C-alpha cells in the first residue's frame, strides 16, 4: 500500500472485491452519497479485481489491500494483515463492512486496536443461510462458519439489515438486539430507470410481442444459492401444458449443471443462458414474468428491479427479503423452496393474471436511491457513536 495521507475522520467502506455484484454497486452509491454530504470516505477493497471502482466519485479515496486471484474466503483471510495495517495507518472513524463475507475479517482487524473504529456490519444476506445436502461441502462449510459470524455480529457497534426477516434473525443471535436496525436497500438508481428504455434484443421477445410464447426471466449468479435447478424443473412441468421460454441472465460455476439439466428435460430450445448482462432494465421491461428460485436472499435486487419495471414475480419463500416483498400478493406469488410443481402452478397462474403495472411499480418506492438510505445510515452511525462513547465514560 502507498504511504497514508494525514489521519482524518473517515468512513471506510470495506468490500471483498471490486466486481460488479449487487452489493458492490449499492455500496459504491452509498460511498458517493456520503462524500456528497461532505464526509471523507475510503472505499477499501480486499482484492482489486473488478471494475466497480470506476463509478466512485472523485472525492472517494479508493484503496486496494491486495491483488490476488484466490477464492473469496482465502483472499479475505489473506487480507487480514493488510486491513489491520490500513486501520492502524489511516485510523478511520467508522469501518462499514459491506457484506457478510467480510464481517469476520473486519471484526478481527478491529480486535486489539487501542482505538478501534466504530464497527458497522451491513448484513447483505440472511444470517441463517442453508445449503442443501446435495452440496455437502458447502453446507458443512456454512455450518462451520455460523459461530464465527455470530461472534462477529456480537462485536459490532451497529448492524444494518436489509429486511425485517434478516433483522429478526440477527436479533436472536446477539446480546444487544437494539443495535440492529433495518434500512431498505437503495436499489433503484437513476441509471437503472434509464436502462428500462434500452432495447433488449432477443428473438423470443419479438415473438412474444407478436402473440408467441411468453418469456420468463431469471436474473442472478448461477450458483447454489439461486437454485436454478428448481426453476428448470418447473419449466419442464409448465411446458407440458403451456409453451413458455426461459432466459437466464447471469454467470456462475453451476452453468454447466443447469445447461445439462435443461437438455435432459428436453428444454434445449426453450432455455437460454445469456451470461452476464448489464444493465438488465430493458430485459425486465420486455419479459412476461420474473422467477426467483433462491434458497436465501438479503434484499433481492432483481425482484425490486422487476417491480420498478412493472413486472410481476414468482419467488421462493426463502429466508431474507423475498417474503416481505411479495406477501401482499400485489407483486406476484410466493412458493415453497425446492418445489418445482408448486413453482410451475404459480407460473401458470401469474401468466394468466391481468397485469397492473402501476400497482407493481408502487412496491419499488421504498427502494429508490434518493438519499433516504444514506441519511438513515448516518443518523444510525451518529447514535451508535454516542452510545459507544457513553459506555466508555
């Protein structure tokens, strides 16, 4: 790392990398808004891989702790020493760990410092994530990490959850539940609203517009969390009675498994994986339905963005924010996790329901990136700092 600038009262936002995932993009926006309000902000990435930093405002200082191609967990642990050096040299007033994957390293880095920063943990995912036993190594790894996450949450001065359900679960894990607050994720940016008008060129959309088969959309990483196998199985059931097509936007390690399952179910001509696509607004604006088959979520950005596009949703009632977004029934339907038959019934029902775009769009109003979220963060940080100062007197 380069030599530090003179110490200043800084809000440091910690991310595991600069890839353009949902968490990083939200945190870039948060950093820019903090800076626009006159706060000194450091955007600290354990790994410099990725391009999210290009969207940072000029006033935000970008710091990369290390460059590495290692897997995320190994990379974060390897960056612990670098993070400790950063904290000792730059002495930020606040360390905001932006996602669950960096909670433990942030808490460890603060431990032992004579004057640790105010530790804020942003719980981007539900704390009780549960992998299926079909992925035994990942399930055992998550079970092993749970005590570490509980410890890190206990060390935080403030915990920001993105959904009421996540907050309730975290409050059961800590001895001071009052330090857990909920701030809706500022998902809908001006750039996203602009992207709704951009063309999403695909032959299936043109056919659907002309009265052809409806097009279902899936958005997100092709990972165990997103459980796209359930969606593919549901597609096979739906197509027995209603011809539909599925476009998946995203990339990930389970792409091959999803493609192979689609082929086995005879869906090779009805399922297409487009890889990483950004922005997705134009695709959401043209699709007939969004389906989310996740096993857990934090604040599901794809669902919120679908609402802004006036697009109804079928989603699993998984731990996280999906349930509170859809429980009213206005925006779509909830189905049990890992239940392709129930998902297929919901897909058919939603495709047959008249669409009320205005009512669906209204559901996205609390998630606008309009400055309310950063003000809520700053007010909560100030209150937490006063509590910590009072406790030390």
